[in-house]
C-alpha cells in the first residue's frame, strides 16, 4: 500500500479480478469489475485475456477509464484484471500488471495484490540461475518461480512457487485453459469467488462481483487455491498453516469498499459499529458529530446515531485536486491540504465538534484540518479515531517501513493531542475494535501496526536488523 503524504493516510496497493465465462464480453466485464475496485489502486490498470493459446494484454499508467479504452476487441473466455498503487511510483509500462510469463506448459499471466517480504532474496537467487527481470515489482518473482519449476504441470508449479513466498499475496492467474485464484496462508489480503450465469469470477472484494451482477459464493480461505476450468470450480489446499488467519485490520477500518463483505463481516456494518463503540467509550457532550471525509463518514454516522448528537458535514473534500504523495516541504503540504478540503463556516462556528477519522499516521493532515476548523470558529474539537495508535511499520504492503516516521511510535497520546491541537484525542480501544467485527468467521486479524507482533517472518532487508514475529 502507498502512504499519501498529503492526506496522511494509506492506500491499498492493488486489487485483482478474474473471469471465466464463455458468454460474457470479456473485456467490458473485467472493466466493470476493475471500476468497482478502483479505490484499491489508481496509478495503473490492466487486463489480460487468453486468446488462441496466447495472452492479449491492455494496460498502462492511470485510472481504469483512462487506460482501458480499447478493450472491446479482447476475445476469449478466460481473463484477469488489475488496479495498482505503487510504493515507488510506476516507472514504466512494464511496471503495470498483469505480468505475462512463458512456461513449459504455455503462456500464462499473473495479477498480484500484496507484498512479498522475501522478494529480494528470491530475485537474487533467480537471477543467479539465469532469470532476466524486466520490472521493479516483487510480483515478477512469482512469474519466474513458476517458469523455473521442475514440476510436471503448471498447477504444481504454482503450488511450489507459492510455498516459497513469504508475506502477503492474493493472486489471480490465467493459463490456456484455466483461471486460478490463490490466497496466502495467513490471509492478509482478501480474495473471494462468485458465480456468473455461465461461469465464475474471482475478486479482491465482493463489491466487484456485485458490479458484474454475479453471485457471491464465499471467501477463499488462507492457504487455498481455487481452479476454474471447463469442469467447474475446484478447491486445492496448497498450504496447511498451523497458525490462525490474520486478515489486515485496516481492510475493515479504511481500505475496503463499504458494500463489500470480507470473511463474513460486512464492511459498512463494521465501520458503523466502530463509530457506535467510540460513542459508548467517550460519552462526549458536543454540538455536532463531523467526519473527515471520506474516511470517517460511516463511523461518524454511527457515532451520531448512538450518541444522539446531530451529524453534520462541515468539511468538503474537493475531488478535482489530485493526490500528492510527496510534498517538498511543510508549507506546500499545508497549502495542498487547504486546496483539498474546504470548511463550511456556518456548520462549525462556535460549535463543540466530535471529529471522526480512521487513523493518524504522521499527523500532518489532522493538524492542518484542526487549524482550518479553529480559523472557522470551532469552539472545541474532540478527535476520535476508529483505530488504535499506529506505532509499528507494516511489512505486508504498506509503505511505512520506518517506525520513526509514525507519530504514535515516538509520542504519547497526550503529546499527539498537543501536536495536532485538539481539545481531546481518543483512540478506539482494542476491545471496542474487536467488538465492532462480531460477524467475522475467523476473529483473528493482523494488528501488527498496533502492537508490533508480526504473524509471519520479516527478513532483514525490511527491518534493517531484526524481526518481531508472533507465532
């Protein structure tokens, strides 16, 4: 995932989609699925379709509607799609997925959501064996592992490749005859399967299945491979994990689309309940409840409903201002925030405001927004967050690899409150957060960014001298 230096928040690294259907128009149907996943990646998009034993690809840098204009000519009945954020910036056309590979069993293509934590080690090993890499992405390691496999068929080659990967990966893969979905053994990133009238669909989130009028079947379980071909849909456990599932908690707090259901838990319900839990825990007396759009909207509505305090929108987000991930200095960053958000003075003037957001990463945007509200006449500001303090880096896809860059790693809650300039600062408790997701089939989440206990190993190239692993 990429950190947005302007909005002081994170973004999902990417979203994946797959379709096996002999009746639907392949290009336009995958396009619809990717549009529903656009929130997971806005820097690049691509579609790969199997046609006459070859893989035709359309991809490029930009939004789905900008990049995937000429897709009506894509013919075939098996295809995958991808939307991407890049942690280092998309440097070339090659750094956009899907990635195509040539194996002893024919041409195939891979789309990947997640972050391979041992990619550097694997890449060095593969290069020493003669592999030539054409991108800067960790995802290309997966392609080369498959190509160099000594197994007897491509399914076994994929299983062998996945068994060597560490970190987070949800994959959609196409071969000449098959659509394949794989979820890593910890289930860090979501992946689900659905049915179309005459076929099947794979997607990062159920909202994409809804977008093509498909029917959600279930989530793919951690360590599971799904194969879809002319005989139907088959489940193959490729990895038996003794530990429990650890889906990223931020899928529910912020990343996923509100209409999605992940591992049995509705995202909208979770965010509404987080707001209600905040209201129960704080019991603040205030004049209005207000979200920082759009990350705090659903939880602010839940807070208002539980507390009886009126919900008002006093901040307006300007959608025409482009994201700026790297601002050159503090002055320009503050100016960018002011362009991105506008305050409605008559809503906030002389009001005690409960301000709701999902999290604080570095604190820059929260500080600027509070300053804008003060200038507009806000009487008191109580900032409530639906996450716990983010004290530790994430190595499974989020671009926060240095703990010192995280405000809560360096400062106490009181010091953060003073820095941001609010009258009160409250983080949802761990118990309250877990209470908000009672429908989870597996109640285990990755909360390493809160407590520093990483479910799977992290190699030294990320931690720069040590790991903190929770088994």
